[in-house]
C-alpha cells in the first residue's frame, strides 16, 4: 500500500531557482491538497484540487503553481524560490467522506 | 472562517497515566473531525475519524469524542506509554476544507 508518495524528501535550492515537488496517490481519491508546515505555525493550505483538471488556491498560494492532469498526480511548482519558502511541504489526498491521508513530506531549504 | 485551537500546546506525563487532549473549533457545521499523530520529521498519521453524526470513535487505547454543539473534541489516551510521545493534531472538516489546530506535543516519561 503506497498511499500518498512525495518526492524528493529533501532539497536545497538557491534563491531564484525553480523546482517541482511531486505527489502521487494510488487510492483513486478525487481530492488532493498541498500544505506547508512551519514551526509553531501549523499547516497552511497552498492549493487544492477536487478532481482532474480542477485546481483552486488555498490560504498561501503566492509563489506556487499546481496542475492536475490525472487523478493520481498533483505536482507543486515553485517559481523563483525565496527564503520564505523554506518549509516542510505535505501532500495529502482525501476520500469523498472526508478522511485525509498524508505523504511523508518534502523538506525544502532555500539559501 | 473555521478556527481550530488545541490546548495545551505541550504536555508531559509519567508513563501509565491516562490523559486527555483537547480540540476546539468555532464553526459547529463540520462534516468530520479527524485526529492525527505526527512524529518528529515525519508526516501525519491518521488516528481516528469522527463523522458529524457520531459522538465517539475508539481504536485500542485511544478514544475520541465529538460535541458539535459546544465545538469540542477530546482525544483520550489510556495507560500512556513512551511510544505515545509525539505531536497530536486535530482537523475539522468543513465542505472540502480541512482546518488544523497547531497541535499538542506530548511527552510520556518512562
């Protein structure tokens, strides 16, 4: 049971570089989410998707982009990385009855 | 907007003690309430899901209750063990959005 798989687990970027965090789930969930978690700040929603081809902004979307071409994949793109994007990023998917499952996280440092 | 609060932020107890973690939410029109566990450097693992029509759910030594009218959920851990040391987060589900508390960091002392 793979569940929600995120890659890479760790990445160091220089200011101004771009990268994509990959997320895939094998549970056929329609709903997928990207969160960032900063110490003492809780989880903040970046983007979410209710199905293939449909995405919407969350609480902190600036500096990020997403796409959802298939049910399984929901990549998060960081353009022009900034130190403020140093964080731990979590991808999650949920059932139609609202149970949420998380990936292991991707720890990003921007220097 | 739904706001979720978890108090206390940190808790330290001796092994074997029973304990209660609290979760409060401001909008009672929730769909579900879900409890998670997070170990340092790891992702969130689902512990219990309580649907809005339910009052409680149990899994082993864990029992979660839900009182929508008062905007509260509690997670009861019986006979705590050092392996229970982790951060516990709750999430209130409204529509297709999950609203998280900032968690309670639990340390169980052997």
